[in-house]
């Protein structure tokens, strides 16, 4: 199944087949254009990196405080997206 998100660009949708592509598109379409602060990109990259390491490296563990930090960043990220969507 995979990630098949799309971001609206002009009047058409552009498919993105991988998570890394979604992150790159987010950076290009929303961070570089100033719609989102760079901290959201950093948080997204950090969370994706942790996910990759946890899925593909043997014996990788993340401590509880780091987990809590990533979860809090995710909550703030979602809240910011909701604020942006609600303002349109």
C-alpha cells in the first residue's frame, strides 16, 4: 500500500509515492515559501529519521523522554496544520 499523498499545486494534484517524497514536498511547497516555520521541517525530518532507525536497525531503542518530545512536536505540528486549514 505505501504513501500516496498529494499536495495541491495550482489547479492539479501531484502524487507522492514515498514518505521521503512527502517530506521533500512539504519543505519545498510550505517551508521554503514561508507558510510553515523551519522548525516544523526539522521536527518532521527528526521523526522520520527515528522511524527509519527503529524499523531498519537492529537493537535500536529510543528512551522515554525522546519519545515524549517527538510526540509533543507531532501534536504541535498537527495543531499548526489545523490553524492553517481553519484560516482558509
